[in-house]
């Protein structure tokens, strides 16, 4: 078979679990985890899709992220051995503490404007960073990147980088920037914005950030796209990922094999 006759590569994404990983394909999901019994357990199924938003900038990003969130309880139901990223008493404790601190800071009238919102946004990252640095979550994040990257490059997972250009970490810079700017602007317009207004700003920031992410992927080799990826790559390198061991790579390969199987069958 010539290069022009090869089957196009699927566009895959994923999410690390505490004991494995979840992979998203165009129409299906697959997950593989290392159970308490030491064995690899695998499950897969079709993805829920909301139609009619693919051509609506901003809204399509929010919808696609929402679909990815809907998959999580489906995975948990079909693969009871899976342990979700925040399925830990210590992580939940950090989440609760972060919520209390951010609410107190929002009531502080001296923390106004972009600087105050930046402080609050930074504190809001604490649960995610704590989860990544505890247990095997960062290693399975690396296994996810290596499995997908090896598939895309026709390489071996062991030799593939643990950082990936389509990691959600690349959303963080535009998301935080737009969220901080939007929240600061909202507080200038409304003295005491309610939860609905704050949620609207957050959704708008998510939608715009996904559009920036998609633009950078379409213009992958442009100078601006490379610059936009620098913070995400550094976040992955320093905090978000860890080199997986062979057992974790085997779990990543199992998830990849399963998504290719179900997408091929579809």
C-alpha cells in the first residue's frame, strides 16, 4: 500500500485516570485501567453527541467539552475498576478548601480588578495540581500522550515524548487570561455579579479558549501557534506528566488498541 493509500489517522484525545486512561475517538470512547487485582480491565462505548453546533464558533467548544464530561460517569458505570482523577479524599479536601478560600477572596473589596481575579484563578488551580502530584495520575497522563503520540507517528510509546501538542494544558493560558479579563470587566460593570453572570463569563472564556486552541492546531507550524503552546508544554513537562513505567505503558496500549478496534468496527 502506498503512502497516499494509507488509512488516515484518527484524531484522538484523552484523559488520565488515577489508575489508567480514557481515550476519545471521533465516535467512541475507550478506557483501560490497572485494577486492584493487578490485571488490565478495558471497556468502550459510543460517545454522546449534540448535533447542530459544529459551525457555531464558541458554542461548539463548550458543547464538545460538555460531551467529554458526560462520558466520565458512563466510563465509571461500565468500568467500575476505574478511579477518577478527583476520586480521593485528600483531593476532595483540597477542592473544598479552595472553594472556601476563593469565596472569601471574592468578598474582599480590596481584591478588585485583573490582579485580584488572577490571584483567585491561580488558587483555583490547586486541586488539579495536587491531584497530578499525588499517586499515578501524572504517569498515566504521560502514558496517554505516549500511546496517542506513538500511534500518530508510527513509533513506539517508550520512544515517544510524554508531552503532546493537543493536551488540554494548552487551553490553560488563553482560558486563564480570558477568564481573568472577563471577570474583571464584569466587576466594573456590575458591583456584585451573581453566580449566573459569573458562569456566563466562564462559559464565554471556555468557548473562546477552545477556538484559540483549534486555531493553533490548524496553523500548527506558525510562529504564533508555537508560542501559544510554550506554556502548555512547560506545564506538562514540569507538573502535568511523568514518565510512565512499562506496566503503565501497557495500560495505555490497551486503551489505544480498544479505541482503534471500536472505531474500526464503527
